[in-house]
C-alpha cells in the first residue's frame, strides 16, 4: 500500500485530521514521513495504529492509557494484561458513577415529593425550600 496523506488517513480511519495530528504529537504514532512539500505520509502500520486508537477510544480509554498500551506492544510485550486491568478500572468507575447517580435520583425524587406535599398543604413550593429541605 502506498503511503497516504493525513486527509486520506482520516477518511480511511474515520478520525479527523486534527485527531491524527494530535495522536502523532502525543506519541501514539511515530513521527510521520513527509513529502518534499511537507505533507505527512502514513503507511499501513500507521493506519492500523489509528484504527486501534479509534477502537480504544470507543472503550473510553484515555490517550495516555492508549499510549501506554502501544508502548508496551512496541517494546515487545503483550499488553493484554494491562488492557484487562484498565478495563477493570473503567468498569469499577462506571459502577461507582451508577451508584452515585442512583443516590442522586433518590434525592431528587424525595425533593420532588416534598414539593408536592408542600403544595397540597397550601404552602408555596419555592425552589430554594425544596433544595434546603431535601434529605441528601
């Protein structure tokens, strides 16, 4: 496969040109070869890395985490154990956030019920009273 410009690499990988330049700057890609006119050129291996980065981003991995995985692989190591640990960390974070959101929902429902009770009791339900009376 002939090397491609950043625009063609973007079209082939579904990434933006800006993202590809960022990934190169952050070290996820090696510094690109350049034409005499200064255009970046990306080879087949670069495109494979860009596809990997795009897929890793869909799993909510951060660029520093993705770079670490790529560095391990480039160093001859199998990064699967590191990837598994990262995924476990992200799963635990999601579980924590879900718990926080469930608690927030309970608090919001309690505040809403208190506002409805106050209104039925003839009291004006003012937003600040709802918030101040909420049992968080």
